[in-house]
């Protein structure tokens, strides 16, 4: 038997973006231009290798963005949960 996919609430806040995904968004176009014709999986391997080679200091701006996004998510979830409890 197949399990039915759980329907998510469209009003629920989106989860925070990770530092890695902020980094990938900043380099995606350059990597794609440098490596035309690569599949998404192959591009992901390049992105993760590049991320792994970064120092903590180079990762810091992306981790700051992640921290801010976590705060945004927490605040939005608090509001959303409060609204859900009223209904």
C-alpha cells in the first residue's frame, strides 16, 4: 500500500535557508558558466567541494545570513502557532 503524502499548511512559514544554500546561490551562475553541460548532481558535487575548502572566516557571512533567517523563522513560527491556537 502506498502512503498518502501529507498535505502541508500553505500558511506555515518556510524553513530557514542553510548557510550552504546561501553560498551555492552566490556561486551557482559562475560555476554553471565555467562548467556548461553538467548535470545538477555533478554541479552539486562541485558546490560541496568548494564549500568544504572554505575557511571558517570565508563561511562566516553565509552563517550570519543563516542565523538571521533562523530568527525570522522563529518569529514567524511564534506568530503562526499563536494564530493556529486561536482557531
